[in-house]
């Protein structure tokens, strides 16, 4: 039995993300943690097809009595525009001055702008932080999935953490938002192996701690963060007690 763990970084690795045990949910269309107000864990078929072009931002509200273009109306009584004020400390053009002795700036990895919505969410930090998800494969078949990242990447986690003012304010921890094992892969320690891999990865990225916000009493296939007992077995401790939403924390070496 060959076991390997891969980072979700592109379309090929995103295709490895396994389905949820409950068909009503889907990792590939979940934005529950990324959107604190309207996020959902629900399976959404529209998220698994080619991404639609983003809407064009309008600089002003639509006027139902005016033209439907975005060009501002001409004011015949206004003085002609004089342009921005002259800045004596800037060069005459807007192009940066090339330094022939400096190495060319390197572009970090990124996902395409027209990638599937969830892949775009997971790829937001590739150039700076790295991957936000991993998949554990057993003989090239996905058996477990985990999502994680800096606290700032998950507004719902930030909002949850604000409910517990006694938690350490600095340095801010990384967070694990989702851990899942396929029905066929359960009981083999795959979820624990993924958590250990993420903790090792986060320590190398410079994080001092990682937190998780599990839900007590949730149905086994309905929670994205397992039960507190699972985390206690992996060295996490209760950092903030709560009857339903305790905060589990592990310090990273």
C-alpha cells in the first residue's frame, strides 16, 4: 500500500479532492470559512463547471433614466481637467526604471483567473503562503482531505476567534478549517497523518501555533472540523472552553 500526500495547487491536484461522505456537502464548492456572511458547505454543481467571467465593476449606480454606458456625462459648465498635480520627485513617465544589475523579479505560482471557484480560493496564497489544502492518497486513490492556512484567509474563523478575547493575540495562529476522510479510508489513521503533515508544514512556514474550531454534538458527516476528542489525541488542548464551539490549539515546535 503506497501512501503519499499532495498539495492542492492546480487543476490536476484539485481533481484529486475526494467527495464528502454526505452527498449534500462538497469540499469542491465549500466557501463556509472563506465567506463569513454567506458561505456554504452545500454541494453546488455550478461550482464544478467552467468559471464565469467576473462581473464588470461599475464606478457609479446604474441610472435607469440615463445612458447604459460607463462613461461619465460631460459637464459643459465645468473647467477642463488639468490632470494630476505635478510631482517633482517622480520621473516623467510612469514606467519603473529598469535596473540592469538586479535579477528579474520572480513570479510566484498562481492559479488561472478562470479556474473553478474553489480552486481560486485555495490558490489565493500560493505566491506567498503556499498551498491551502492537502490530499492523502492510498494507491493513488484519495482517502483524506484537509484545508488550512493563515487566520486572515478565513473570515469566519476570525469572527469565531473574536468571541474568545482571552486567546493569545500575538502571534496569530494558523488554522485548520476542514478535515475529512472518505468512508472507505476511515479507521486507518489517514486523518491523523494529514494533520501531522500540516503541522510540520506550518512550523516550517514560521507559525508558532495552529487552532481548530470543532463543533460538539454535530453529526459525524456534517461537521468540517471533527470532534474535540480527535484533536486531543493529536496534541491539541482546549484553549477556550465552550459547550458547542470550543477552541483547540497546538503549539508548534
